[in-house]
């Protein structure tokens, strides 16, 4: 899978997504795009998943006809994300076009 990390996604997470290609939005110059524009830009070159910690994205965008899947983290602090790394990897691996998966990351 081709996975796009937006600016809020912890970069160390990429090392846990073996077998996938991970690109950071800022590397493409997309880190300042609005959510709708970011999704459109990501679909053009064929990204399969957008991994983000922007919890509002699913409410702002209609995913019905999208080819890209969203995996959303409720928090982006790396020490907290590490605790649920298996859930994140499983959600990415199970992502289907137009799907939305929310990964709840507890504070404790």
C-alpha cells in the first residue's frame, strides 16, 4: 500500500508499516493543503491510505466516492501511539477504498 502521513502523524510510525510505502505530506509540499485538497492530491498518484491525527477530517469530508481510506488517530503523541501500534497496523492493513477507521488512543 501507498500511505500518506499528514503533518500530525508521528514519523516513527512508518517503521512499523513494513511492506508499505510511506510518504510524508510535507515531502510533497502538501502539508499546508486543506483536508479536501489533500485528499484530492493524494488520490491522483494513487495513495491508498491517509494516516492522520486530524479528528475532524471525517466530519468535513464525504468519503463515499473516495478511492483513499482514512485511518485517524485520536492523539498523535508518539509515546501514546506506541501503546496501540498493533491496532494502527491492523487498521492500515485492513483499509479499503473510502473507509474510515478511528483508532482511540487513551491517555493512560
